[in-house]
C-alpha cells in the first residue's frame, strides 16, 4: 500500500471545503438578490459620497450617491451601497433598478456576485473529490497493478490520463464563463480579458488531452485485439 502524506490529505480536504464554502456563499448572496427579470438597467452619474456612521471604530462604510433617469422620472442623490476607490464625482456607473421600487438600485456586480462565487466553486468541487478518489485508488493498488502501470506508462500508451482532462476542463470552463459574465457586467475589463485568456488556454489543454486520450485508448484496444 502506497503511503499518503498528511499534507496531501489536508490539501485535498481543503479544496473540498473551499468549494463548499464558495458554493454556500454564492447561494446565500444569490438568494438575497432580486430576480433578474424584475430589474431594469440604467446609467447613473455619481453626484457625491457619504460616510455612514463615520464615528464608529468598526462598521463605518461609504455610500455612493448617484443620479439617474428611469422611465421618464429623474432620481437625485440615491444611495448606492457600493464604493470603489477609483470612482469620482461625475463618473458614470451602470446600475440595475428594481422595477417595483426604482430607488432600490445595485450594480451588476452586486447582483451577479453570487453566481460568480458558484462558478468559482466548480474547480474546487471537481478537483478536490477527484484527487481524494484518485489517492484512495492508488493506495489500494496491488503490487501487480503498480508494476503494470509502471511498465505501460513509459511506453506512452496511457500518457494522457484522466487527470489531464478533468483538471484543465473543470478549471477552464468556469473561468471562461466568469470572464464572459465580467465582460457583460463591466464592459472592457482587464480582469475579464485575463480570465478569458486563462480559461480558453486551460479548456484547450483539457480538450487536447481528451482527444489524445481517446486516440491512444482506441489504439491500445486495437493493438490488444488485432483483426484476424
């Protein structure tokens, strides 16, 4: 039986717990937001900033005051519960307003942040359990199975293993989806372009490994069962 380090076990468990935490937070924040079809997009202009409870040692935060027009009605100095250090008075900010309560506004990132967290949890929830199952399978291998793996791996028949497919795809596809969401929410965002680049590269690596795995598996089967 092959040894398994405590560090390896802890790392795999941490992956799973991180995925569960991100998924739970994503569900929590998504459940608290308005339904997308109850929201109406608008462009607001920052008119000022105000600090809520400025005397508090802990818990004080800054509100952004914005002006916008919705369905022919002008709204002035409406508080937006988000603040970015780069924001300045006069900047335009994309917002989503509740159709039934037009003064209840949020940025797209605030609305869809929960979905981004759920997407971010996918790599952890796939890679974590996969590595746990793989480690358990390896620890239960017989000496004959270990010798067989060592004999065929250098030959290259099983060079492209499942891990080279699962890990890139479970990382690349969520990253690509997150990049597209960021692009829709924030426009030409550097973060969106970076996520898209990483996601596409990882996805292509996974797809290439999957194709090579299929080709080599078919070739291996044919070599073991030649036509008579």
